[in-house]
């Protein structure tokens, strides 16, 4: 998870988010997922699950759609780190210019400060749901789930 505390004027400041970012021109959502995970964590995904689309609508910020993925099948891109990971299962997360990266145990995830809508789809992920799609309407920080 990523604790956002380093970008100036960040609307996500003080909240925990999953890894991700904007899709670049000519890039598919799958390619974006692979690139963002590598850029932010130094990890190469060997496989992943696409769960669905989360539609964020807001009276304050631009509307956006998020493609929701999960993975537990990854290796460090750095060869030395990959060798350590293979032997010990441990990987020290790199510095990230957007915030602090941290491994968070599943039973602690919903105790972290996060957006109300994120809490809804993270809860579904923790229950083992495969297909997860929401339309979330934000008024300031108050979230209403319009559709599931």
C-alpha cells in the first residue's frame, strides 16, 4: 500500500491507496498496471487478476475510472533483490516520490485511513470477490455507492 504524504497539493494526502496511476497514450489498462507496479514498487508482476472498473464521480474533482487489479505473483525486477526474495521471501520496498510504501497485513487494511469508496472495494477484495465494479459518487469526502 502507499501512504500519500509527499506530493504538493495532493487530494489523497494522509490516505492509504493501492498502487496505480494514469494510463498513458497508446497503453492498455493491463500495460498500465504492469508499468505502474514496476515504477512504484520495483516489482514485476508475473500474473494478475482484473476485477472490474470502479467509476469515481465527484462534485469536486474530475471524474475518473479505475481498473482494479490484484496480484500475489511477483518478483523484484532487480536481480540482487530477486535472489534475496527467492531465498527469504523478503523484499525491501524502494523510496517512492508520492509517499511511503508499506506491506500491510490483510487484517489491518480496513483500519487504515483511506477513501470511503476505496474501503468498499478493498472490503470486497478481502472477501475474495472476483468481479468487483462500483460507481461511487463523492460529495467532498462523503461517498455514496450508486451501483455495484
